[in-house]
């Protein structure tokens, strides 16, 4: 059973309540002590494991360290292209004329799609050239198609990064080849990956494709965890340069829970795979995301004064998914605080306080507490009665 507690704060009216709807979520919880081990050590410059739905960080190290992203950059490239497609500024059927800047021969020692100068390639194919083949040439071609030049496209990348709150990042090109002014952080990469999945789902679908053939050359997706049958990885991107080391961001879904794992700066292709797998297995094994209470459901009927009814239902206007250690649902505590006496008139959906969900005395989520019905002023007799009660200190 979910226990309730009362938050001590003399400046607010505090009331404890029981979230009965959580009973079904915790019915199968273990009866004994729940042990959650610390996160595994990860051999990387920086990493971050987060829940996609809640944004809760399960484990991290050097999450805000500025690191060279290498081809992880292409996640932002695809995100920008996805936004341009949604806006109708470009089309999947556009034919892009390949400039000399985007010629495959310009990238002799790095990944490429093998596009030829002067040819026309569809946006549809160039997207797969970026995602599946990690083609630097395809990135330049699309940057020029979207913005006219790679420099202009980089300014779009930075504008989107700022809008997403990626405060530790700066992009100067579309492909990620080394530049001292081109950097990001594991936290920013997690933020971007989450936005890519949520906001451009059609783009994200490309990341599960295992192979793509262009110009008679078949190339395989470098994210080898797509073939790992022990996990349900469906994206997203590898990266490697001599300066950046080996990096990999993965996302997987299990039992309705999606995780995003960012690992940057490992010392080998194998290591980035092993460390990502280690983090995903830890997250799925020892954490869970659940929704203790649904939007619009009443969890308490509270006394209201001066109104045309004696009580008003209080609830939340959004569902409350939270990520907690697996098996700890039975230890969740909930309470709320009103920031004023409830007196009519009150509009439906008016914020009257705050809902707190806690575990071991720590807040794991807070939500605005709202009225679920409109309450109009009551009759003159009821208002006089309630006024006298309040003056005499008989308020609940």
C-alpha cells in the first residue's frame, strides 16, 4: 500500500492523502527489503543513462564534460532535417545536386555514402546515407540543400540546440569531423536523442535499419547492438575520430520502458558496445517507470467555503510518470500542500497547491494541484454560515 505523509510547513495547509489507484501497480512488489546496487563502472570519458519518458537520470559520470562528438553530430543533422521536412521546407522526393564540397572524394579517410559530384540524389536516399552509412558526404549535401552552405546549416543546428536547452554544445559542421570549436556533452546528447525520438519519429525509424545500398555499395549500420537479441535496441548512433575516441548512443524499449544510453570516449569499438549494453541491462533490471496517478482523477474531496457545494475534487491535470528503483513502489509516499484556503469562486483547473511524490523522504516528482470542478459562490445564507465558521476557527 502507498503510504501518505504530511509535509511540515506552517505557512501552508498540509493534508496527507492515499493514492488508491497505485494499489494495482504495487500488488506484485517484493515483500522483503529491496536492494538496488550502484551503477556499474563505465570505461568512458563521460556517460549518462536516462529514462526517455520522464527524463530521470539513472546513472552518469562527467555528464556535463564538453567532448568531441564525432559522428554523434549527425543526430542533430537529422533532427534539423526532420524539422525542415515537418515544416514543408523540403521534401523526401527532392533531388539534390551533389556539389564538389559534398563529393565522396573529399572524405578519403572517413565514412561516406559514395556520392558523385554533379549527380542528383534524393533526400530519401541521403537520409539513409547519413543514418545507416554515416556518410560525411551526405551530410554536406543535405546541409547545402537545407541552408545553402554548411556554415549556415551549422547556425541552424546551434539555434535548435539552444531551443532544446543544450547549453554545453556548439556545432560548426554537419558531420562531426574534428574541430576545436565543435563539442557537446553527454547530457546534451541525451536531450537531443530524446527530442529526436519524441519530435521526429519518422526520422528515428531510420535508425533501426541495418543496411543500405547506394551506388552499388552495401554498407551496414555501425550500431552493432541492433543485432543483439538480448536487447530491443532500435537506435541510435555511433561516432569515432582519433580525437573523440569511440562513442555510441543507444535506445531500447523493454516492458513499456524506454531508456537512452550515452557513452562517449571509449577506447575501442568493442568497448562502446559493451559499456552501452552494461548500462541498458542495469537500467532495465533495477529501475522501473510507473504512473501512480492519472490526469483528471480525483484523489481527495476537500472542503471549500463560500461556495455552492461543500467540497471540491482536487487532482492533477497531467499524468505522473516517475522512474524509481524497481520494487520500491510500495515505499512511495504522497502529500500535498494548499497555498490558500479554498474559497469560492474557483474555476475548473485552477491551481490551488502542489502535489509531492516522495521516496525515502526525497521528492521524486512535483505537480500543480488543481480543482477538477468549477465552484460558484453559494447562497447568501451559506456564505454567512461559512464566514462565521472561518472567523471562529472551525475551518478544516
